[in-house]
């Protein structure tokens, strides 16, 4: 499956408050970590197509300690960076 590369026209802005609220919403087991399933749900709620495919791609790049979840300040920072660079989602 090919996802079209993002062009600057596609930029979506969401607030840090909204970003954190969304993460909390999708963290169904409430452990403060985002797993593949939760990440896919998160991307779906951001309105992105093919959320499962994107979640797979994103997890591979963001999960630096390889525990299959996104957690902690460091990985969150990378998540924010990649959302912007890959798909033009700017969190501010
Ligand atoms: Ca991790």
C-alpha cells in the first residue's frame, strides 16, 4: 500500500492540549503507553487514511527502546517530530 507523500498544503494543526487528550482517549487500558492498536486508533481520530499501515510505520521509527509501545517524554518527542515530518501534523 502506498501512502501519498505529504505536501506542505496538507498541514494540519492541533493543539498540545488536544494531542494529549486524544492520546488519553485511545489509551484504553490506561497504562499511559500507546501500543499498536491504540496508535492506529489515534491516527484514525486524526482523520488519516490507512491508520493501521501508518501505525506500523510510525511504531518502527518511534519505539526507540523496542518495547512495542510509545511511552515517556523521549518517545513522545519523536512521535511529534515524525507526525510533522511524515504527514504534516503540527502539534503546538
Ligand atoms: Ca517504547
